[in-house]
C-alpha cells in the first residue's frame, strides 16, 4: 500500500497587530459611553439641551454636576447602544448644532467659573450634506478657537474613538488623557487604507502606521497621560473603568 501524503498543517492566523487590536477594543459594542461614565462619577448631573439656533443634537450631551463635591461642567459625545439609540445619537457623529450646543455650555461654565470635563468618543463629525449646509466646518473651527480662549480649566478624556476634527471639536484642553484601550487619530484606519493603499481591507496596516494608540501619542507628547482599564478592557468591568 502506497504511503499516504501527510495532511497539510492547519493554517494559524497571524496575530492581530497591537494598534488594530486597540481599534477593535475602542469600538467594542459593550464599551462604556459618555453617559455611562457620567452616571457613575458625576453627582446630581443636570443635562442641558439645545444650541439656541437650530436644534438639540443628541450626539453630544452636557450639563452641570458635582465631582468629588466640586461643581463642574461635563460634555461628552454619546454613541447609542441599540438600534433606536444609535439612530437617536446619530451613531455618535455630532452635527453643527451639537458643537454649538457644546460651545454654549462651555461659555456658561466660564460665566459661572466652573471647570470643564469633556469626553471624546466619536468616529468623526457627521459628514452629511445637511450638516455641511448648516456650517459643520465653521462650527468645529469656532470651537477650536473659543476653547483656546476660555478662562476656566478644561480636561479632556478620550474614552473610545477619537475621530479627527469631530473629536477635536470638544477636545482643546489644558490636559488631555486617554483610556488605555482608546484611539485618537486624524482619520479612521479604513479611510486611510482606502486613500493610501487603495484598499480599505488594509485597515490593520494603516492603524499601525497612524500611531493612534495612547502609548504612541504619549511618546509623541500629544497627550498628558493614560488611564488604565480593568483586565480585558473597560467593557468587561464598566464600574471598575469609571473609578
């Protein structure tokens, strides 16, 4: 009887590169969002609504509350958890009215001499035609200028995705921190891969080139510190992540 050929070894998947792994954790469907943290660390939170020009954008939440007994203004980008909430929150992509609401609240905080905490978690500003018609770029640019001029301290925390100018629109601060498994970048890995490599499937490679992890950004001097997360990521222990 002729010898049978040895079976081919089962292929082993290449390990995911650390940058792309961070992107996946930052986007995890069970990862805590802004309101999850606000409900844990802010006492007596009173949400304020509307930009006083057009509408209220549910992708940005904000209001006064107390942290460690001190009055503060907290503003965050809010993604939805289920389909209904995702549609209500526009998948965490703010429109111009969201940035104008945020600026209204920041000016209110300055008026009453309250420090500001902003929580970044967005894939980017909403790119729709209606948002452009209402001045999306102008709204973000105005926030960048005005936040740099505010006379109260601002602390920013990237808690999930820090997507380009959409995140930066509430991210000009005296101190910037990132959660251990968050990312902060000028462009998403998929969009970068589509432009540079002409193929969005090279997103993992693009993520590594973008240097979007907290470790990368701390080495570059672009952030001030990294907030550790519970083992496995914030989605494994939201209460532990909030502390």
